[in-house]
C-alpha cells in the first residue's frame, strides 16, 4: 500500500500562487503515473496534471501555462506549482498515483485550495 500525503494548500487571492506537495511512501520511480486531480463543490473530480513513466506529461487545458508539475526523487515528492490562480481554481486537490501496469490507484486525503479576495 502506497501512502500519499499532501501539503501546501490554503487561501490565496486571485493572481496569487501556491505550491502543493505530495509525499509518497514509495519511490516515485516505482509508480507508473503520478499527478494531481481536483474536485470543486458540486463537480466531478478532474485531472489537473500527471506524468506517466517519467516521460508523458499531461496538463488539463484550463491550467496550461499556469500550473507546473514536477517530481523530486530524493524526497519522493510530487509537486504542483500553481500560479496566476483564479477563483474557479477553488477546489480540493488530490494527489494520485498508480501502481505498475495501472492496476491499483492510490489517492491522498485531499487538500483544499481557496482562491478569493
């Protein structure tokens, strides 16, 4: 079982920035896909950004140019830099990973991000 623990969320004004971090209990290189999803109130959970097998990087259209996904091998963390935040980015953000072959999904507990003036 892989544990994912998120940190770094909170309240920020429109146009501001946050950095979300996800600490994995397993080596991030042992996981097929790592990334972030989000779920706004009343909406379905949606992909924000992910990287698969360390090569295929995927961003949702609504965050391109504003959010950046990165991995830090020594600390086994998956980071999401959020810039130029908008009120519509308000959501609970979830760290996500899959086992080799994608057979098992792992989720963090979620961390809220609120963008408001």
